[in-house]
C-alpha cells in the first residue's frame, strides 16, 4: 500500500488556512501540515494582506498600474 500524500502549506493566514482545508477536503487521506512563522501584529494576516474587497473593479488607475 502506498504511503499517504504529505503536503505542506506555507502560511497560516486566510489564504494558507483556506488552502489547507481545501486540500484536506479534496485529499482526505493526505497529511496536511501548516508551516507559519507565527501570528500576531508582525504578520501580514493581521492587516488582511489578501485584501478582501467586495465590489466590482472597473478600471485600472495610474496608481494601481505603476507597480
């Protein structure tokens, strides 16, 4: 019998946790490990780095496209 799939997810923010849950759902026999430096004021998830912004994005502005 083959060994179970072993998956590591880097980051325990909103995106990392979602990916880990989705992987565990899609591959129930897999071993999913979340690796994170920590949680708190020095991490990006404390400020919603994923930038969840409901609404419609109509056009790129010069400020958005210069990067």
